[in-house]
C-alpha cells in the first residue's frame, strides 16, 4: 500500500493530490516529504475573497509539518504556493486546505498538538513534537477560537461565579461556570472582579440569560448586585464552600489570638493545632482524633470557637427551610453571645445574607453545588503547571482550553475524553 493511499484515507485535500514522496534522513527537515500538486485545471483560490482566480506566479517551496508517522517519523507536506491575480484583492497568495496563513503546521497537526496540550505542559509538548512553544500556543489558540465559535450557549440553567487571582496585588479574573448536572464547563472569563465586569457576561449572553434559574456565588457585593439586577428571577445561592471558609478563618483567628497570649507559658496546648482545627472531623486520622479529644477537654476560647464551627456544619444537613431558618437564628444568637469577636462578625455577616443562605434549601440537588470551587481549583492547577502566564490573553486561552469543554471538528480523530 502506498503512502498516498493512506493519506487519502485519513485526510483528503480538496483540489489537491498527494504527489511524489521522498525520505530525507538528516538535517532539520529530516523525515518523509510529500510533494503536493494542484489537480489539473484547478485555479488557485484567492485568500482574500475565496474566489477562483488566474495564477500569477509561484513562491518558493514551503514545508508544512503534518501528523508524525509511527510516532517518531516527521512528515512534511511540500508545496510551492501560487499567487493569483485577483481583480478585487490584487495579487494574493492562494488558499490551501491543509494550513492557514503563514503557519508552519497543518490543521491536522494543530488539533493533534492542542489535544496533548490539555494533559501536558506546553513546553513539554513543544519538546516532544520538536516545535517551538509559539507553535504550540498557536495550535491551542486555534482550537479555542474554533471551539468558542461553535459551542452552544442555549438552555443554561445554573451558573457559578467566583474570582481567580491571576497575579500579586489583588488582580483577579471573574470566572463564570455552567454547573448544570448534565454540563459543567467554563463559560466566560472577565478581567477584574467589578460589577461592570460581571455585567459584560450578561451583555454577551443576551436573551439566552433568561434560561438561568440558579446562580451560586460568594458574598462579594459586585456579584450580589449584578445578579439582583440582571437575573432577578433566578434563585441566588451562597456557595457553601465560602461560608465554611469564613467559619474556618474565624476559628483560626481565635486560635492565633489565644496562642499569642499563651506564648510566655511553659505549656503550649495550641501549638501545631491549626490544621487539626480546620480539617473536617471525618478526615481526621486516628492519632489526630485522639489529639483533638484531648484538646476539647481544655477550657480555651479556641475550643468554644471550634464547637461553634462544628455546630454550623450541621446547617447544611437540615431537611427543611423552616428548620434551617430556626437553626441559623439560634446559631447567630449563640455566636453573638460567645464573646469571640471573629464569630460576632461572622454572625452579623450571616444575618445580613440569611435569605441567600436559605435559598440553598430551595435549590437542593438542582445543580452541582461543589462545581464552582472545584473548577477554580483546576484553574489554579493550570496556572501552577505553567508557572504563570505572560499576559491575560494567554491565561484566558489556557483556561478555556482546559476547562471549557469546547467542541472539536468531527474529522479530528485524536482526542482525549
């Protein structure tokens, strides 16, 4: 079987045929060279207007990197591009079906490289395919652009919004995720975390935002005000993770203040107890459980704080909105009388947002409640794996590529699930 037969089976090139094949054994272009030629009588297509035009002349020979053969053998499509004389666009270079513009790689290799860039650092992908980092970035950018143009934004039922720190100095992305049970993906990225930024999401979504029935967020005022204005009929739910985080921070503040007061004493009962107090009791090891029981016997403000935090965990297990309201009222009353300033502030915060907290029970099992913070953790992994990004555009492309669940063309055979 000839190589041309295999290539025609894998990917036919309209208006072109695979010609003579040569093997170059040394040099930077070592590999299989397949010479392309236009079909007899086919005029070049103008890259400006897309119309067939008479040929003008030919450019120097160019090599387009194609899918590797047998995993290690490089393959190049070799062709001398024609220029055409277009009455509308002037003298332009013809359009070819296997590559775009001045790209040194074919569309097929671009999709192949972009699929590997989902699971490996881009620099490692560049090393494995013997291309530059810029070529890998161009391939990923092409895949993201195509996916964003062809994805569907209809029938979005639940969204989650959160901020993602993109560098030091309180600089953030606003991240909007779709968190339906049947579809979880990154929908939109905005630079900064202001109300105007979040407003742009609804502007770009347009009339399709009418299908949104649930919104999950933290207590950031910009998010609360925009949801109230742009999605008034949606059930707005405060993210459980952020409430738990606030309670943990209150416990940790009490522990630090008390440990500072005990610093001069010989016995230091709070030493090395930070993660012991912040860890979910279900995840404690046997040794940690014994140590926590010993700590609970002491008359410490930190112990009172831990008990308040542990009681608050039960709020999410209440089975009715009425009981949840009573639970929250009683807990806030106890926290306000605890003589622990961090818990007094937490009680005031929960009272202020009690309506949004109780919406948790209206939206029970309606969407994936832990998905927002889970996506944010994955976004941080993408950032750490790349040791940061040079600019915002590269970061946005990398995040959409990893988390956007973007579609790919039907003819792409190599993909990761």
